[in-house]
C-alpha cells in the first residue's frame, strides 16, 4: 500500500481520536459490568500421566486349525487411543458422579457430564508418552478435585481392563489347551487303530520280510511249475497208450477201490452167467429168464447208485470199470499222475496268489509309511502345542498374580492461586481495547468508503481544474435567516481573507482578458451559492472594480431575497422581453433604461444587482435567446466584472446553456459532494465546450484549512455583530 494512503488513514484515525476514546470508555464500562455481574473467572489445575506400553501375552496357534486365538499385534497409536478413552462419556460420567456427591451439585446428570467434558482439555506433548489433563473451573478446589478424580478413575479403569484382559487370555488359553489335548488324544487313537489294522509296528522290517517271502514263494512256484510239466507229459503218454482220458482213469481207480461196487459187480456177473444158461434153454419170455433178468437189472441199478455216489455219474461208463490187472496198473499210474498234476496246479495257483498278495502288500507299504509318518508328525505337533500352551498358562497365571497398571501419575494437580486468562481486570482491558479497535476500524472503513476528495491537490489532479479557494465553516445559528448578506471588514477580516484569495485567483486568470464574464453554479441544489457569489462580488468591489451580479436562475431566483428587494416588473426576464420587443419593431433599445432594471445596494457595499423575480418553469426562450447574449456583452462593456448566478448543473441544463455566453464557469461544491458528482459535472461542461475556470469548495475537510477553521470559529463567535445585515455563507 502507498505510504501516502497509509498516512491519510493515520490522519483520519487521529481526527477521530475522540470517537475512538469514547468507544474505548464505553468498552471499559461494558467490560466492568460484565466482569462484575456476569463473568466468572476460571481456575486451572493440571495432572500429568505417563502411559507405559501394554504387555500382551502372545498366543501359540496352529494356523491349519480354526483357532479362536490370534497372534497379538500393536498397530494402533497407544497415546491417541488413551486420549480417546479419557475423552469418553463413560469416564466423564464416573467423574461427575463423584464430584456431584462431594460438592452437592444440583445440576442434572446429563448437563453435569457435558459440563465436565467441556471443562477438561487433554493434550499430549509431542514425542512423549505423557498425557496432560487440564481442568478449568470457577472454583480452584473443584478444578483440583476434578483433575485428581479424572486421573484416579482412569488409572482404576486401566487396571480393570488389564485384569480383564489377562483373565480373558487365561480362559482363551485354557480353551485352546483343552482343544489341543483332545486333538492329541484323537491322533494317538488314530495311530493305534492304524497299527492294529495293518498288524504292523515296524513297516520297514515288514517290507524286508515281504521281499524275502516273495523270493521263497517265487522259487517254489517255478519248481512246482516244472514238476507239473513233467507230470503232464507222463499223463499224456499213458493216456495215449490206454486210449482213455485221465479223468476216466481216475474214475476207474476210484470205482475199483469201492468194495460195494465190487460185490455188486460180482453178483451181476453171476446173474449174467445164469441168464446166459437159461437163454440157451429157454426163450426170452420164459418166467425164469424174465425173473433172472429183473434181478440183474436191480443189481445194475444198485451199481449205478454206488457209481453216482463215488464219481458223480449216473451210469457206468464202458471204460470205467476195468478188471484186467495190467490195464488196472496202468490206469492206477495214470490216475496217480493226474492226481499229482492237479495237486501241483493247485499248488502253483496258491503260490501265485500268495505272490500277488505279497506284491500288493509291498506296494501299499510306502503309503502306509507316509500315513503313519503324518500321523506321527501331527502327534509331535500337538505335543509341542500342548506343552507350549501349558507354559503360556503358567505365564498368564504368574502375570495375573503380579499385574500392575501401565498408568503412572507423575505430577499431581495443584490448587490454583490465581485465575487463568482473562481475569476480571484483563477482561475490562479487553473490552476497552475492543471498543477502541471498533473505533479504529470504523475510522479506517469510513476513510476507505469515503467518496469525497481529501485535499485540493487531489481534487485538481483528478478533475484537471484549478482549486480557487475554500470557504471556511461558520456556525449556521450565528446569523439571521432573512438579511444575512455580507460580512463587514471591521470584525471578520480573517474570513474575508478566503474570499480575497478567490478574487485574486480570478484576477490572475483574467489578467489579459478584457471581457470578464463568469458564471457561478453549484454541483447540487444549495441556498448558499448566492451568498458566496455576493461575498465574492463584495470582495471584488473593495478592490475598486465595478461589479454587477445577474440572477440568471429563471426557475428559482434567490438573489433578490438575499438583499430584501421587493418584487417589481423590472426583472431579467422582463428586460429580455423588452429587448425582444424592440428588436421586432426594428427600433434601438435605449440602454439608459437599464437603470430601471439594475438595483444598487447601499454605499457601504455598492454592488449592482440585476434581479429575477418570476419562477418560470420552461425558461428556454430566455436562455437560448440572442437578447441575453446581447445583454451580457453590453454589461461586460459597462462593468469590470459580470457575475452570473446559475441554477445547479445536476438539476437542469440551464447552467450549460447560459454559461456558453460567459468566459467560463466556476463550480461551488459542498463538503459532501462526491467524486462522481464532480466528475460528471465537469464532463458535461467539457462536452459542450464550456470552460471550467475552477472550483470553490464549501466547508471542506482538507488538512490545509482545519487549523484556520477552528481559529475562525473562535473569532466569529466572539465578534458576531448584532446587525441583521450579514451574509450567510
């Protein structure tokens, strides 16, 4: 920010120092009332707690089982967790219950618990395991007790939590131990059942034994096969010589060794011999033949029954029963060989099945070994788990017996001797400072939001026009409302100095200009414009120059009222009408008749006045007429100065239309005239090529007139005349 702006802000603050002081005093009064009647100072007490690491019991678990225990870990922030516990509603509830009973508070529990939470602040100094519990209360002893109770309740709560944690750990370990022991017992039962099922204790020895057995059985098998081959050749040779099958030979031998068959066979042979004798004697139908044949048939039937019972045939084969001794020996030899061959075949099949069974058993040995090894490994694992859980259970029991809290109170709370900031006196000072700050801020904001010029230099620089002078402030109630016209020299020379400065500036501007016609207008409606114009005319007149004031405000003329002139028919408007009438009649106006229209003040002031009396709503016919230009030119020849009083430019265009007939326009501006208003006014005159000679400020707040204003107010208030013939400015 520009240093000049800062300086202006500071000057504005200095100007409003009285207001700032008043606001500061108001702040002191309000602060005193508040500190005395409402405010209650707070007392602070602090307890410091050291939080140690929690010692947790690690659990041993089998990751392949569904175990309720999990390995312990520390992923959370311990101090942050403990601070959250301290801030919990449960803790404040316990503290409030104790404090309420001790001090007999009547507040309900809900409000009391909330008040406890609001009065307690919990902080953790960085990079420490310390927690500071600070309590603020309206009574120092209560603050101390609340802090002590907070630490006590928190420590007890922590001890209970640790005990509960250890107890839960012990229960969990017991549960795990029972489960592990049950699993160990089950594994051992499985091992026992496996051994009983496989009839083996040492699978390695069993595998070696099977190898030996296989070797012996295979040797026997091949030996039996070899012998069976020899027997098969022999059977084939005998069977071929006898012309019977080995089975028939076996059956024959079997029948030959049956005594019943042999007896019945002998009996049958005798009957057949007898039958042959009878047939030689008798015919077939002879009773003896028939009877003998029937008896032979019965014997055959009996023989067939015995054969069926012996070899399983229903009738005797032709080659089964042999009575020849040689053939019988060969048949016996064939039967023995067949029997031996069948025995050897049966033996080979048995050996083959035994070998197959042993090989199957041999192939199952590795699987059994793996299964048994897994069972043995599981047994060892569960033995280790059970042993470790037993050790952990012993550790937990030891910890349970020696458990201590990890919370240590390292600094007990002390009873406060003085209240914390702010005390009552500090509060009053704060209110005073606040009031003063409001005044300072208001002063700064008033400057920043102000839309008026601060100095004549700023005005000239912004509008690019000359500042002709400033009219100092004079209290309005010092003057008469009716005839306040001119301030005489004998008591207000200091005030007249400001008008002399303005006149000097105008003289310098018109030094080489013979035609000195000036229009005076204001930026906004103001009754003071005419008074300032008359004072300027008077100051010009005192220099020995002739001056005429023309009231060119056709809408609301006021100059005649300032001088107390009576309304008559000789006004500016009637003069213009007269000039127009003469022109239409092609006559010449007798300028000596101006003496009827121009009024003169008394000898003291000696100012010529061309008044206007009528309130004309639409004065364009006068403003834009050639007659007014003619009149102004004529008066400029007759007088040194022609001063035109014009209406405010912000209201109508009359000032611009009339100002064209003058050498230039002088603006009269009030203290509250905004920058935008002045800029727009100057812009309008520039648009219509009307020169703006300068600006006269009324009651400005410029730094260069502050001191003189105060001085002039003292002079004017002391020497104010009793005569009503004064000018209101």
